[in-house]
C-alpha cells in the first residue's frame, strides 16, 4: 500500500501546481476588486461585497450541476481525459488581470471567471479525490485523502508566500504560468491507474468484498433495513445516481448533510472574512498574506502529520466531529475579535476545518465500489457547490449591512457568528453517523452466520 501512496506523486504534483496558482491570487483579489469598483482604496463599499457574493452564487449554481456530471464522465472516459479541460480553461482569468487591472479589464475578468469557474471550480479537487479513492484501498485511504489535502495546503503556503512579495501584476502572471505547467505535467506523467489490469481487478475485487461485508453487516444490524450492495445498476443520469445512492446508504446521506453545512460555513467565511478584517481593522494585502500564510503553515502540518495519526487512532467519524467543533470555535471567536492580533491567535483552531472534507471523502468512498468513486466524489462536490450557492444569499447582505453605518446594532462580526452556528449544526449531524464495524469483526460475523446456515 505504501507503493500505492507513493504512486500518487504525479497527481499530488498536479494538485500542487493548480492549488499554488489558485491560492496566489487570494491575498490580492480583494484589493484589486475594491480598487476597480470602489471610489477609494480604503473604501469598504458594499458593491465589492455584493459582486463577490454574486460570483459565488453563479459559480456555485454551475458547479452544483456540473460536478456530478464530471464525476460520471470520469468513471466512463477516465480521470486524466476529463481533467484536461478545466486545467486549460483555468489559465484564462489570471492572464486578463496579469495584463491590466482597471475597471474595464476587471469586469472582463469577472465575467470570464464566472463562466469558466462554473465548469472548472472544484473539478481538480473532485477528480483528485476520485483518483485517490480508485487507487488507494483499505485503512490507508483516509491517510491518502489527508496527504492530498495537505499538499493543497502546502501549495497555499507557497502561493501566499510568493504573493506576499510579488507585485500585483506579476502575481497574476505567475499564477497563469503555474496553471500551464500543471497542465503539461499532468498530460505527460499522470497514469490513469496505478496497477496493471490483473492487479487492479484483484485489488478492486477484494475491496468490493470487504465493502459489501461492511454494508450488509453494519447497516441492517444498526438500522434493521435492507441494503442494496450495488447502487448503480445502469448508466443513469447524474441526478438519478445521486438520488439512488442517498436512498440506499443512510451514512452517505448523513455525510452529504454534513458536507452542505460545512460548505455553507466555508462559503460564508469566504465572502465575509476578508472584508470584515479590512473594515474592522484596516487589513491590506500584506496583512492578508501574513494571516493566510500562518493559516496554511498550521494547516499543512496538521494535514500531513496530525490527521493520519488521528484518523487511525479515533476513526473517521470522530475526527469529523472534532473538526466541525473546532471550526465552530474558530468562527465564533473571530466574530467577536476585539484586536488585530485575535485572527492570528485563532489559527490554532484551523486544523479542525481542514479535517472535515478528508473525513467526509473517506466515509463516503466506503459506501460504493471502485468503479463508482467518480460519481460519489461528484455528488459530494455538487452538494458543496449547493452550499456555496445558498451562503452568499444569506451572508453577503448580512455582512454588508453590519459593516455599514446603517447596521441595526453595532456588531461587525455578526455574520461570522451566524456562520459559526452553521458549523455547529453540522457538528450535531456528524454525531448521528454510526461507525461501521471493522472488517475483522465483519468477517467473524460472516463466518458465524455461514455456520448457522
């Protein structure tokens, strides 16, 4: 299995280049947006907040539809083939702002970013998770998801560090080059499967056998309901696939509910957090970069070293609940920040938010066979996108209201407090997910049942 994880190096490298390019523009895009659409560089006008919120809604609606479709296509035509298109299109938006950043070019970037991200946003993460689920089996799969998330966080660390020192124009240019390098590297080095056909089939067969044992023996004992071991009997549409899987797996449905509330919180933070810091404490590009740099350092260490140990020690379900509760504490404390150093202090709780999605992917990947991992990861990405669609409708107006002079009462972080409550709901839902018995216990029960028969 170590060979299998080692064989992920080309996918991990591809994810690194794309994440590096994406994270590089995060510290500067707020200042670019404000400079392009507001009257002054220090103005926290509501238009910038609403534009960001509308962008999230439009992108979320597109990816909510496209992610299950892309997951379906990856099962049918291969992950490498489907991954090529989004990596090509992702080069265009940073090229525009790398050329000019006045108001006209900003709106060209804004429209192109929405149209392209409706197809591409989250696609690389979705297909990378499917690639891990297909090629890594057994108890090391959750560690592989953690390593994948850790590599993305490290890419964010380097991207934020580079953005901290580069001029704004050069930042977007380097981002476009990084997307291009990742595309070329993926096409040249990435293999569709890490195993030969015989080994691949044999490993899948054993994994399917264990997964079926888990499902047959765990679900009826806990819920006393019949379970279908094969969810997708035909090549249905992506929507029917998702509905069929949710009907036949209670655990997967619960994981999707947790995914929605976690994504709802994350999207709310994305639309509110940086604008809150800019309006409340006057943060600029350098302070954004410093804070994001600290977050990525803490996050990369926790995902690469802490998450695999915790996952093997306490299990994926408990790790998920722990992460959601830490995410709640993180946002609740930020909402009442009384000094500029408070956002830096609460980075101690950052690992919690980064534990959530690897745990969800690990739990969900065990509910189906290897030939359906693209559909599962596409469903998860679709639900995450749905959360991103809903959140800006709630939090963008709320953030704009409480950062303005017309707030009903003085509480600049009120929207962040509401966001923390969403994570708390996800935490309570995660407590309802039942732990599946270990394969050894399942085999013992199977043997006993066969003897009785």
